[in-house]
């Protein structure tokens, strides 16, 4: 891919991430193109539809989360702040996952995303378990379920109300993850 084409693609992903965060998953694609400084044709040349763009955003954000964790040097104390970031991403991408569940090829795509997420979650979980900060029997699959629960808390709320609801739900959840 040419450098200028790659730059436009990256701008689209960046714009989509920002607008999804502020306005939710159903923000107009035209608004994303405008924010990126490109036309609709460029958007559709790079991404066939909203799903393709949202998947690119999701994958980029998982990569960023993995890099952020690596930047902590595996510090177990960084687990809970990291978990909060994962929860926010789960709420942001909940509508994408819900739409994928209804599509024919959705389960395969979701399975691929879960594999990526597993790879992101496993090192922080192992670090926190090694330090005794979370239950030794806690699994990555249980963290997936916890993320789904958090999505359920916030997904039907206005974007502005999600942060407070998520903070309250996370406070309850964190107590359940601590060793007894």
C-alpha cells in the first residue's frame, strides 16, 4: 500500500475510534470521513462497511492495550487500571459484537477477536495472580464474562452516562476478583 494511502487509512481508523468513543458505534460514516479529512469514496475504498472499519478500530485498540501493558513492565499493580481500560473498550465495542452475533460469519470473527483479547488479557492476569492481587482460580474466560456483564450495565445508556455506571459496576466487580 502506498504511503499516502496508508496515511488516509490510519486517519480513518483514528477518526472512527474518536467518534465511536464520543458518539457511539452508530455515528454516521460520513462524519468519520469528514473527521479524517477524506471523502466517502476513500472511506469505502478502505473499508467495505461499518463493520470492517469497527473491526480495524477494535484490533488497533487491542494492540495498543497490549503495548500499554508491556510498558508497565508487567507490574501487578497495573492490573486493575488495565482492567478498567479493557472494560471501557468492551462497552465501546459491545454494539459491534452484538451486530456480529447476528451475521452468518459473525461467530468466526468473534472467535478471532476473542483469541486476540485472550492474548492481551493473559499476561496481566498472570501477573496479578502471581502477586496475589486476584483469585488464583480466575480465568481469562471469566474476564470475558465480566466484560460482557459490564457491557450489559452500560450499553443502553447515553454515552455521557456510561462512565458513571461503568465506574460503579467496576467497583463491585473488582471486589469479586480479589482473593478471599
